[in-house]
């Protein structure tokens, strides 16, 4: 993947800026936004247009939108999501202010944790030599670990949802670890949130391969439990149900 990304004009430099912790304003214009979206699609992340901030509100017409600038613009987002380069270019150019979501449970899942717990877990994982894939930070206080999807077994009866599974409408029920899989989505960087300079941005870039989520899960649940002042055992007890 690194070689592929390096072949795109100017893209490697922009990704390096994200990895160094910089969040350049040019990432949303001058082709930077489009290049980052195309890079995400090139790794297999299916994308679909999402709402964007309108000041401190959402661009949608819903009064009191519960997830401003964080939701798809189409109810058909699951079937609309695509990795097709031409379609993403059209969306990006015709909707220059739009955020984009990536639908989870197709190619990738996302383990979504409070930012302080996530930073602690990330340090521990890297120190232990664990392969960690792309990681995004949302300025509303979350860290997003992108992983391979656990998929759906051929025998559907063998797939058991667990209490960590998160859907967009149940986000508030999961203040700790959220597992975005089938039927869910997250914002993909670069994305803007309501407020002054609030965004979703890469902490670790797309050149890192997607890991198996189970290789990260115990460390993440332990960190979440510590930050919640709880023992970790009751949190991690749910995940072996997923096969």
C-alpha cells in the first residue's frame, strides 16, 4: 500500500503531515481532501457523502439533529457506499463541503474508544510490538482504530452480536468501547465537526495494514475500564461471543 500511496502526486507528503500530528488546513482544499478520500477508498474503505457543519449546526434540515455533521446524507448509504474512484471524485467535486462516512462491516470494522483511553492503549500496543493499523482522532473526544472486519460466517447462526456492537442510533449507550461492524459507519478523515476548528484527522495513516480486531481488543477494553474506574474483566467478557 505504501508504494501505491507514494505514487500519487503530493499524497505521501500530506499523509506524512497527518502522521507528524499536523492538521493542515489545505487538507480540505487544493485537492488534498479529494486525495485523502481516494486514498481511503484505495485501501478498500467504502465511502458515502455525509452532512457537514453549518456553523455550530448541521447542514441537514432536521431540527435538533442529534448527530450534526456526523451522518450520511442518504438513507441508502449502505448500498450507496463505494470504493469507485470516479464516483468518489464526482461526489468530492460536486459536494465540496461534504464530510464522508465509511460503512463498516464490509471490509473493515472500527473500534471506537474515549480519546484518553485510546492514547494509553496505543502507546501500550506499539511498545509491545503489536501491529496497529490506521488510527483517527475525532475532536469530540474519540479515537478510532481501523481493523479488518470479523465478517459474517457462511452459517449465519454462528454469528453472535455482542454488547460491544455499536450502531449509529445507539452511540450514546456506549460511552466506553464501541465496535462498529455491520450496519454502522464512522466519519473518515478529513472531516469537519461543528465548532471552531473541530475535525476528524488521521493519527496513524493509511499505509498501515488493517489488523485483526482481536489483536487490539483486550488492550483497548482494559484501558477503557481503567479510565472508567472499573475492573476490566466484565468489559472484555462480552467479546469472545463474536466468532
